């Protein structure tokens, strides 16, 4: 039986990377691909646990100093939903942008998935991706002016 299905499945260019690494040995190249997939799965396990721990630490830390009764993520003055305007000069002209646009969009989408008014903080936090927390803590978000 032919093993040409591999290129149709993975794509010739992708499989070529593995073939090149294995000096053209198709069996070894496929085994290397499978090993790479298994390694990725193992890493995702740890990354998933890290993501949960990270978001819970953020929530606990922000909640501890949040002055309002409404959860910090659901409050209109939340640092996650307030516009944060930054101005920079581009070829002598000043341009402004809201560096919090993506963060706000992600929170809005999470609240929508959780049923808008029925959304509770725990569910909304669980809907937010690792990318949200990364964006939420960029240097541009930390500037106060």
C-alpha cells in the first residue's frame, strides 16, 4: 500500500520538513511528525493549567483592591473595558488609538457567550483566552498618561 496519503493529509510542504530532517526516510519522517504532535499535546496540558492559574491570580489580585461592589470585569470602569488612549506622532502628525480596543472586544464577546445579564464573573473569566491576559498586561496598558 502506498504512503502517498501522507502528503495529502499533512501537505507536501509540511511533510517535506520532516523528510528533510530524516534524510528522506518516510517512515522515520512520519514517526517524527507523530512525536511532534504528542509533544505538543503534552505541552498544551501544562499550558492549560498555567492559563487557569494565571487568570485566577489576576482575578484575585485585582478583586482585592477593586473598590466597587460589581466585579471588576463587569463594571463599566473596569481597566479591561475602559478606553485607553495613546497618542503618537506619525510623520509629524499626531495619531490617537485606543490600546484597549481588543481587550474590551474580548470581554464583550465573553459576556455575550455567558448570556449578557446572566453572565457571572467566573464564567466570563473562563471564556477569556490566554491571549486576553497577555494583551491585558502589555506595557501600553500600564502607562497612566
